[in-house]
C-alpha cells in the first residue's frame, strides 16, 4: 500500500494507475483536512463487494437458524404441479 499526496498523484496519474492495475497496488491519496481517498483496481473492488455480500448472506442464514432453533419456523406443504 502506497500513500501519495494529491499533487503527486495528479502529476503521475498514469504511472500510479499502472501500479494499481498491473501490480495490484492500493494507493491512498492524501488530501487536506483528512479527506483522503483510496485507489484500487476494479478487480480488487469487485472482490471486496463480493466478500461483503457473502458476509451479509451468511448473517441472514445465521439469523434464520437461530429463529428455527427458537421455534419460530413455519411448516408448509409442498405444492406440486
């Protein structure tokens, strides 16, 4: 992970974008008043989003199992065509 200031990032944007996409580097762009931003590849971003969705799904499953164990489930008959 690299940290660069805004001016340096702007002046060497292509070089830093190449680092992110070609080498998987994550870059923190430092700005005034702690308004920093992070630059990462789309591949890294998508992986993070997937992890978040998976964690949310697993949390829903855990909640459902706890409800079933607490006797809050419902039994339904299967409907056949």
